[in-house]
C-alpha cells in the first residue's frame, strides 16, 4: 500500500476526496462566531436579514421591543442558529447586568449565570454550545448598547 502525504493549506480543511480521480477539494475552515461577528450588520447577515428588512420588521415597536428583537438575533447568530437543548446536560449562559439607577446610568455586564433546574430567562436569549460562555462575553462587549436598549427604560 502506498501512502501520499499532502500538506493541507492553512485555513482550509478537506471537503471531498474523489477515489477515482484522486482529486482532493478543500474548503475554508469555518470561523468562530467571535471571528465572524464584528458589528450589527454581521448579526443581520448571519440571520439572513438586511438592514432595510429588519427596520421594516421593527417599525412602530417600542424601544425595548426593538432591543429584544436585536438581542434575539445576536444570540441566534452566536449560537449558529441552534436553539438550546435543555436536556443535554451542558451549561447554558446568559448575561445579567448591574444597573446604577432606573435610567440605566452605570449599566454594565455584571457577570453571567448558567442554567439549572429553573430558568429566569427565555430560551431564545440563552447562549449554548461549546463556546457559550466566551461567546456570551464577546456579545455583551460588542453589543452592550443593544442589551441596554432591551433591559433599561431609557436607551
């Protein structure tokens, strides 16, 4: 048996190998959510939305409802569109915030929490998967104004 060793180009992985022709096809290695997502335009793209379509969807909604829609999209993008499975025994994370006053002054990410036998957050706002905790922290850092719009009275 002969063995041929090839070097896979950096940033790629094997996509397909044709046993008849010996042809190997490569595809780019998928980037993590943290690498893919830099701004809200990226969030919209990850959810197959344009800014115009999103603006149409939220027209007429109160500010907190607009914030909720944004946060749902943020979490969906970081979760790669997967909903959490609350029976799989893995940790789920969501941010909670320390607020200085009802106006939102001093609004900051205070930490995170994980899911256990009860839940105080909607499933659509839970970060899940192997990178859930770091994804949640990245999302809050990049999208704090969107979280503030959802959670506070003034935004």
